[in-house]
């Protein structure tokens, strides 16, 4: 690992952010200089290829969000720059690590480690806080150990060639489907006007600038379904069909994303 580590990450509701921060603390405790960079605010061309590069992101639809893929695909070609990844997930990732390794190696990166960390599910069925707290503790412990394994040159980036490619294809189709305007309209979150206090937090934290403020928030058609706005609205005023019984999950406060 180089002295300098540029850690690019995307986090919808904070799980990945917690993991990335914990890993950074480990790197810093061993004397490394770490720069945390949010993918949604970064340009692939600006990546410093003299540093070791980290990538952190959540699993979404057996893959990850389009904005993350876009960033990764546009990373510059290099000659042996070290790169590692972590993803956080509710249970099953579809094996994104394999296809990602192929893409990065074709660009000339040296893939030094990949790790998938189970954290609380932030969509569909939200578990109770005791279960989620335990998952976070276990996830952060795994993150610490992974960071140490990277520092000790003991980490690995496995590659499982067949099934992940199939899953990646299925996932790509799924993500494409959710991006169509028909689906964006069908799946659009509703604003509960009795609850909304017009604070604008949802607009300020949306990574794809998909929310404008009229009298109330106006949600557009370029949602990535990261769940950040729904989960972090202080008044629980965004209603989504993805949240069973309206329960939401977030690992951090909205100010982390402003
Ligand atoms: C739209 C969406 C799709 C998801 N798809 C998966 C999935 O395919 N497999 C999985 O294990 N978890 C899935 N999850 C759960 C997240 O990967 C998990 O909760 C993650 O830790 C969230 O990280 P974040 O808080 O950094 O956004 C999904 C979450 C969302 C919002
Ligand atoms: S964050 Fe919630 S309360 Fe604030 S404007 Fe958005 S929907 Fe309304
Ligand atoms: S509208 Fe909400 S769920 Fe969609 S991208 Fe923005 S913050 Fe994420």
C-alpha cells in the first residue's frame, strides 16, 4: 500500500460510509495519509494514480448503482496503480467483485483486495434496532480486519468467472428497467404534505439532484433508489413502496451528506 490512499465511496444511507471511515482510521493509525472522496462529487479523470485507490459502495439490485458504475468505467488507464474495494450489502451481492476485477485489470490496475461486508438492510424489511446495531458492530469489525489485511499484504481479490457475469447481466437489465421513465413514474416516492415541513433536506442530500423544491419537494425521473432521502427525512414524509410498513433505516445523520 502506498503512503497515500485516496478512498472513493458512495453510500446511500450510511452503512458504507461507516465502513469506509473505520477502515480509514486503521490506515491512519498505521501512518498512512487517507483522503475520503465521495464518488457523486468526484471526476474519474481527477484520480491521483500515484496513490493507492480505494472503492467503497453498497450493493444494489445484485450489483451497484449506475453512478458508481459510471465512475468506475471512466477511471483512467494506468500502469499498475494499486486498487482495493469494499461493498456493503444486506445478504447477497450477486458476485460483483469478479466483473469489477476484470474491468479494473483491463485498465491496468493492480487489484489488491476485495471484501463484502454484511450490514443492515436499508430497503424492504427493516429489522429492529438491536439486530441492526449488532450487524453494524460485526460489519465494522470485519472492516477493521480487512484494512489490516490490506496493510499486511494478506488480502485477496477473488474472481468467480461464470455466475457473477450472469448475475451482472440480470442486474444490468434490472437497473436499466428502473431507469426507464415509466418505472420512475410508477415507483416515484410520494410526499406526505401533512408531515413535510418543507425543510429541503431531501433536496440537499440527493446524490443525483433528483429533487427540486417547489412549495413541497418535487421528485424527478432520475432516481437511483439509494433511499437516502426517504431514510433521512426528519419527518418521515417521503412515502415509498420499498418500505414495508413505512419503516426506514439510516446509519448516520443527513449532515454527513451535505
Ligand atoms: C435499491 C436497493 C437495492 C438493494 N439490493 C441489494 C441486493 O441485491 N443484495 C443485498 O444483499 N442488499 C441489497 N440492498 C441492501 C444494501 O446493499 C445494504 O443495506 C447496504 O449496506 C446499504 O449501504 P448504504 O447505507 O451505504 O447505502 C439494496 C438496497 C437498495 C436501496
Ligand atoms: S426532508 Fe422531509 S420534511 Fe424536509 S422537505 Fe424533504 S420531505 Fe419535506
Ligand atoms: S431521490 Fe432519493 S432515493 Fe432517489 S437518488 Fe435522490 S436521494 Fe436517492
